[in-house]
C-alpha cells in the first residue's frame, strides 16, 4: 500500500548472498522515506499536544491549589474540610473565610434554572426537527438555531441585565412597583439576580441540546418507527414510546454536556447575576457563581501569591473536576450509543 | 373484526372516541414541539431587536474608528477591534496547523490503540472544559510563566530587531496562545469530520498510482477536505472572537489609549514596519472585553455604548459565519464523488 510496506523477506534469501533483485526490495534509507517518517512523527506530536494541554491544566491547578513548593498552595493553608463545608466566602475581608458553599450554591442555582429551561426546550425542538419538520423547514431552522449558539456569552449577559430583568422578570413579579399600582403583588427582585442569568444560560444551551439530541434521534433505525406504526401507534406514541426511549442514552449524554456547559458559563452570569456570594435558594437575589468569582478577582488586582489569589485555583480546580467528570461520563455514554446503532 | 354482531356497535364508538383523543394528544404534542422551537428563535429576534434599539444613536463611524475616551460621548471601539483582529489572526496561525496536523494523525495514521482512544476522548473532554479554566492556564503558563523573573532578549528579524520580554506578560501573544489552546479541540474535531468525509476510493486511487502516504494526504485528501476544514476553522475563530472570559482572566487592559504596535495611522504599517513586529507583545483589549467593561459602568449611557459595541461584534461574527456558509455551499456543489 505505502512505501513503508515494502518489507524485505530476510528468511527467504540468506544474508550476504542477496541477489540484486531482492536488495532492490529491501529497506533502504531514502530521503522520501525519512520524510514520510518525519512527517508522521510531527503529526503525532500535534496530536500529543492536546494531551499535554490537559496535563498542563492539571499541573497548574495542582501546584497552585493542592501541593505547591514550600507549602504555598491553597489547601496547604486552608483545610479541605473548611473549604468544602464552610458557609461564608469572604476572601476580600480582613477576616478571610473560605467556605466554597455560597459559590457552589450560586452555580447550582444557575445550572438548575438553565436546565429547567434548556432541557425541555432543547429536547422538544430536537423532536420537532427530527420527527415533524419538513426537510425544507429543517434546512431553515437548524442554521437559525446555530446562530443562537454562535452569539457571544457577553451578549447574553447584556440581554439578561438590560432586558430580561427589567422587562420580563420585574413586571411579572413586582407589577405593583413597576406599574405603580398599590394593590398588586410586589415580590422583591434584585437588579442582579440568579433567575435572569439562569434563563439566558438555559437559552444558550438549547442549540447544544437540540443539535446533539437530533443527531441521536435520527440515528434511531427507521424500522423501529415503522414497527410502531404497524401496531397502530400514532406519531405521538412512536415519538414518546419508541424513538425517545431508544435514544435515551444519547439524549442523556447531550443533557450532561449541556449542564456542564451551564456550570462553566462565565460572562453571562457575571454580568447578569451579580458578584456577591450568597448562600440562598432564592433565585431573585444577587449571587456569585464560581466562574464569576474567578473573573472578578482576576480583573481586579489581587496580588500574585496572596491567599485570595490562590483561592482562584481552588475554585477552578473544583470547576474543572466537576465539568471533566460530566463530560467524561457523557462521552462514554455517547460512545456506547454509537456502538449500539452503527 | 369481531364476529359477535351485537358487541361491535358500542365498541366502535368507544374506540373512535379513544382514537380521537389520541390524535388530539398527538396534535398537542406536535404543537408543543413546534412552539418550543419557535420560542428560541423568537428570543433570538427579541435579543437582536433590543440590542439594535439600544444601540441606535450611539453606533457611528466615529465610534468604530476612534480610541476609547474618558467621557461617554468619546467612547470608541478601535483599540478593541484591532486587538481582536491581532488575537484571532495569531490564534488562527497557530491553531490551524496544529489542529489540522493532529486531525490528520488521528484520521489517517493512528492505529486503534488504547493510546489513540485516550487522545480522542481527551480531545472531546477538552472541548468541554470551561473557557475560564483555559484563562487561568494561560495566565499561569504564558502571562506569568510560573513567576519566572523578568528578562529581555534581543531578537533579530533581519529588517528590525525587537526586544522579547519573558514572561510574556499581558500581551496579545499570551492571549492568542491561550485562545489557541481553547480552540484547538474545536478545530481538530471539525478537521477530523472533514477528513472522514473524503471517500476511501480517493486514497486507494492515489496509492494505486504509486503515491506515498504523505503524497496522498497532501495532494488528494487535504484539498478535498479543505472546504470542510475551512468551515470548521472559521466557526472556531468566530467563537474565539466572542470569547471574553479567558481574556478577562488574562488581565487584558480595561482602558487602553493606543492600538497594538502604537500605530498612529494606517500608513505607518508601511512606513514603520518595525511596529508590526512589536505589536504582538503589546498590551491589548478586545471587543467583547470592552463591551463587558461598558456593561459594568454604573452610568446608564454606557449601556447604549455597550449595545453599539455588541452590534459591531455581531456584524463581524455574521460576516464570518456567512462566509463559512458560503464556502460550504459553494464547494459542496463543485465536489461530486
């Protein structure tokens, strides 16, 4: 096939008595072959580079957060238990407390709200695109959904802060104050709130879920659908009792990927949901997510080497481990799914 | 199909009613699917409309072509635009060869070993790592270089010498290297798909004519895969342009009174080319970062400025995505296997 595969057969001809003909076929170090090998090695290095990136991330986070030179790492100064169970996060104060729970709570709020909005919308659009939409409709809608995925997150943050909070959430929850009518209800809403951030993150993950789920729905063999119809099922029955259940693992993988994106989402929630770590389950209050904390400290001027600066790495480590785990599970599920249907 | 005659009558009406209700449930479900698709699209329209509405009156030629000033009326996007341009150019220069190279290795050379499988899984995982983690990586690795003491090296470039400072500091090159790591998995995955879509018969024909493996890839497979690769690269780069989290973490300047290279006018690109060599090592800002800073300003007017910046950013992205779609359509018609 290639020039590399012109292997000599040394056992056939005794060494030293090789005829001119066999020597032609033997391995010779030519410029062309050296080039082939060198190129292959270069390409291999490109592929290995990606592994190095992962290693670099792990190393950086490990050295700064877990075990650094001279006991300088974060967890050598703050105990893991205090970090994971503390309920106050006040690195900027003189009395520093490093309990990550308020940040985790903020991230969790955003993720749950985003999932409540993004998962049903995304899955239903996927079903629509794969089962109901005419090919021409799909050809228009799919790129339009991709536009939604291509909009920078800072734009979503802006939209949440300047449109969703003042023109959607406030009129709905505190019409009394907004429309100046005293007998209407008045639920306090902060200018920065988790709800608006969660809503836009939910919208952001819709295209991700719908395109991934559509792929797995379409991969369900046609014969399964036809068997359903032959038994007298309606399209609804086929969708909900045959197609979606058979694609369930793939859909689950898409959900996981989307949720992990919601967890790692940064700019939109930094802009929309605020910068105040609060341990609360009220989505109408100002919060701070793990990602927002990193941005706020980094774009401020935390001196390198201080414990406040080190705490970034601890937060980033948690973020990295959580998203990595979810992505990994999701990839495993998707791989298994591909094996089943292809 | 019942053979007992006096049982058919009530059964029929009952099952007809049941069928009716099943059909209406089906209709309702179809409507729900249809509606949720349109909800996202309508939100998209509302988003564009509200941004456009807020930007009117603030988006002007002066806004796009001048540096940021102190007053609201003097706000300008030029430094960000040039900064983003530099960032994405260098990112493309670095991530395309690396990404396509890795994709070629994985698709054409790699044997299905455990290590190959690990690399693939790792790439998929890297694509899902939050961009802010890349920001932290870039900050530690490129901006600070693990706290390496500052040193300056003179590098000769033939027509000019410039001083290379290590660690790279908050420079364009550090930002571009970070964005390269960030967009690498996306480029690799896109290039892999493009390579996979080239039929095996093309390779076999090339081998049959005596071409070596690399000749086959370079002269046959890559040219056939280029439209797909290009589309993927453009999409990855438009994502990189919109990235603000890693750039903010890298600590790009919030206010900056010059464009990278400190060019005073466009003609200086020709008259003072040494500034071009210095530009990648300058401090910078980027369009999404400027937008972020404007949004954070307490003054109401800055929101409109931010909206104007968003309109420019979306226009640039639209241009890029449009060209990607054009390339896809144009070349898809030409190549028929």
